[in-house]
C-alpha cells in the first residue's frame, strides 16, 4: 500500500498538514498521486435524523408526554392492538 500524507494545495504549492515524506526535503522532484477530497453533501438520512432530533428536543422542552401515566397502555391504544388469531389470552 502506498504511504498517505495529509496536505493542502494552495497556489500550486503543497503544504503538508502532518508529517511529510522523507523525500520532501530533497531538491529532486517528488512523484505524487493527488486525491481531491470533496466535502460530502449532507445525506437525506442525516437531514431526516437532524429534523427528528429537533422535534424531539422541542417535545422534551414542552414536557409533551408528561400526561402519559402508563406508556404500555398508551401505546396499545395508539396502535389499536388486537388479539392475534389463535393467540387469545
């Protein structure tokens, strides 16, 4: 595997961010491969997660679920749970 060095190219000059290759101190040209790292756009999933987190934070600030005394009963009521066929209690 080829060694990797972090750097920035500015005005056609390479500025090493961390350690630089040993050959970088020499006056002879140094052959390199450059990979441009683009900032990844925000994914749709990440945007949805951030939106959901914001909604949950607002709900928590308003104490929106304080009236639910029995969460299991509330969930059954919301989901309208019914007995499954062949599994009557």
